[in-house]
C-alpha cells in the first residue's frame, strides 16, 4: 500500500526520488500492471525548459492530469543523477518512455507537446479515443 501511495504522489508532484536501478524499475512495472496502468518514465533535467513545461504545465493541465493519474504511473529519471534501465536509449530531453504492464517499452516520445496534443497521444497509446 505504501508503494501505491508513493507512486500516486509521484504523479501529482513529480518531485519524489527517482527509481535508481533496474530491479526497482522492474518492481514498479510489475506493481502497476496490477492496477492496469502504463508507466510513463520521463528522462529529464532541472535546467531543461521543455521538461519544466511538460512537468509543470502539461502534466497538471485540467484535462491531462486526471487522465494521466487514472491511466499512468509517472517515474522521473534525471539525466545527471539516474541511469536509464538497460534497453532504453536517451535521444534528447525530455524523452518519455511508455512501458506496458509486462515491462516492455511500448513507445517513446521525444520533446514537449501542448496539453491537448499530449492528451490525444496518451489516449492513443492507451488504445482509447
């Protein structure tokens, strides 16, 4: 239960400590599979304006935030502090990886998007309209 509360706090604040290693990452993916959510892992840094825009404006947009909270678990990885799990490539920031409940990378999104466009992408990735 503590894990679910912690993950929920990450969705809302995006300031909790990042998952540091592959084992914790795999455990988070397995746990969220039980919730029928996908993992959205954002690779970011403090000095990235596009990353800040996504985390502060887009993720908290009145249309995006409820959908994101119901359907995704957000994990933040910092370029300067965290290593990506094996099999994940860094292309630029922000890079967002969408991971299914089996732990497979479903899709990668690079760069920022406006809230409406991002919400449409989230729905498409979830297979919803």
